C-alpha cells in the first residue's frame, strides 16, 4: 500500500495557509497544520475531516523560535515523517520610514525572516534525519524592489529569497528540494487594505497554482506565473517615481 505524502504548513489558520490546506486535502495529502490559535486549528481540522486522509494540528507561533524544531518533530512522529514543509506564516504592515513603527518593523522581521528561517532550518534538519524532503518558502514580488511604505516587508522577503537560494545550492547533492514561490496579489486579509492590487487572483485560484507548482518541484516561480514573470522584469527597471505611486 502506498501512503500519501505528508505536508506541514505554518500559519495555516487563515489566508493562503488555510486555502493550501484545503487544496492539499482534496489531493489526498496528509496534513500537519500549525498556527497560533488552537481554536482556529481545531475548526480547520473539523472542516477537513471529510476530505483529508489524516490531519494533525499543533499550536506554533513561529516567533517562539525554540519551539519550532520540537513541534515539527512531533508532527513528523505523528505522520511517520514529513515530505513537504511549507514556510508560509507571514505578516505585512504599512511602515512608512521614520514614523515610529519600529515595533511593527521588528515584528515583521521576527515572523517573515527569523521565523521563516528558523522553520526552514528545522525542516532541513528533519529532512536530513529522514533521508529527504521538500522545503517550500513563500516570498513575494515585493522582494524585487523596496516597496515604498512597505520597506521592511520587501526587505524580509528579499532576505528570505536569498536564504532559500543559498539552501538550494548547499543541498544540491542531497535528496532535498527547495522551492520558492513569489506571489503577486492573491486575495487575502494581508493585502485587502492596499489601494492597488494589480493582477489580483482569488485565494482558491492562487493556492491551486501554488500546489501545482509544488508538485512539479519547481525551484522558483511567480504566482501566478503569468503575467508576473514578465511584470517582474519590468518592475526591476521601473523608475522610482512610478514605484512611489504603487
Ligand atoms: N496574499 C498575497 O497576495 C501574498 C503575496 C505575497 C506573499 N504572500 C505571503 O504568503 C504568506 C501567507 O500570506 P496570507 O496572504 O495568507 O496572509 P494572511 O491572510 O494575513 O495570513 C497570514 C497567516 O500567517 C499567520 N501568522 C502570522 N504571524 C504568525 C506567527 N507569529 N506564527 C505563526 N503564524 C503566524 C496568521 O495566523 P494568525 O491567524 O494567528 O494571525 C495567518 O494564518 C505570507 O508569508 C505572505 O507574506 C502573500
């Protein structure tokens, strides 16, 4: 009998993490769902009970760095290993420079950079113990440039992107796959307050594309790949005066 793959998702309570859980469940994956709220995790597990092959839930705040490894190991024990770890938990705040937002800036670094990297570190360690695995990190098109009023979000996503690139190169001779997905605008609470959300796709559509790309084990893709692969090239060279209006 073949067992379906097991996937762990951080920040599974809302947004893309929640939608990814539904997408993976429909495809027969076994799920380790982690997030800050036990109540939200239990509700999600109940929603998925009918469709998912198996669901385990564990409370995990990715800024409680020392707990990430033990929680991941506990999930692996319950599911007999983890094939995929999706480093998804993230925050985005409007943080215009020099306006007293250092508390939000530090929180963004803690979650999007330190928390994401701590999760990836624990995943690579687990993959080495179990003989392989697939690390998936969610960066952003905002990693391409310093987006005005969102400088720290851009900085953390650019940092995560470079880190994932380095891990991919370091592990190239090991049975470890590293995927970076860089979404444009997928409709979640993260971006609903933004004045412009170009090329917006629904969370259902966005996460369907993400799971297809994960299954293909791509190294890097924008989400959705079209038109963002082209737009990204333009964005890299967009004059500051136009970027200021975004
Ligand atoms: N939506 C987009 O268009 C878009 C574009 C580019 C990149 N992304 C990235 O995709 C990922 C998911 O974003 P989203 O759109 O789904 O955002 P979202 O709807 O705001 O959901 C964020 C998720 O992260 C969780 N989270 C926040 N802080 C956490 C912490 N300290 N520990 C554990 N979980 C935490 C939240 O849990 P709580 O319920 O506990 O707050 C929530 O489940 C993020 O990394 C984001 O930067 C999204």
